[in-house]
C-alpha cells in the first residue's frame, strides 16, 4: 500500500488479523498500518 504524507508517497505495510471459525467463515479482527512488515511490527500488532 502507498500512503501520501505531504508531498511524499511512501510504501506502508497493512497488517491484518483474521479469525476463521469452525464453519470456515472469516472475520477481520484488527487492521493496522505499519512502516514495514517486520517481526517487530507484527509483535507490536499482536501484543499491543
């Protein structure tokens, strides 16, 4: 994903947590923009 900050376009990661129930239905639990898709970004996303 790209985001515009002022006159600069920067790439951003979109972290998405999805739950799948026993019937196979998907539910989005949380969505967050991050600077990059890294271990530290996921850790912050999952642990708060």
